[in-house]
């Protein structure tokens, strides 16, 4: 069973977060789908997916000759509840929005 440390290590890499973002946009993608448009080799994407799978953040399901990758939202939710939810979320959201507005980053 992966620990919080395993999950945080997996989430620490920007390439892995990008893969999770892509799966969030369209869950159930194959390795080929996930490689499209990325400046990474197929082997690098496969390695990142293996780390995400080991941390239980991604589940792969074989369909014929391909594996389709799906986000496992449970560990991410548990992290959010434990490490974010215990703080005063409305105030943090307001501060975050203020910071984005002051810095001119309005890409909500």
C-alpha cells in the first residue's frame, strides 16, 4: 500500500502532474495517446506512468493489446482532505485568488 510519501514523491514531478492533468481531461488514454504532443520519449512517459501506478494514482486496464490509464481519485482526495481540508479553505481560496489577481495570472 503506497504511503503519503510515495504519493507526494509521485506528485512532485511536473511531468507526472502533466500526465495526471491529461488524464483528468480525458480519462482512459493509452500510452500512445498520452505521448502525443509531449516533448518526452515513449519510454519516459511509460516510466512516469509506472511511478504513478506504484503510488496508486493511476490504474491501468488492459484492453486488447493496449493498456488504458485511468486516474484513481481516491488517494488524491485523501491527500486533499488530510493536508488541505484541515485548513480554512475559503480563506485560502480567497488569498490564492488575490495572489493570482495581483500577479496578473487570471487563468482560472
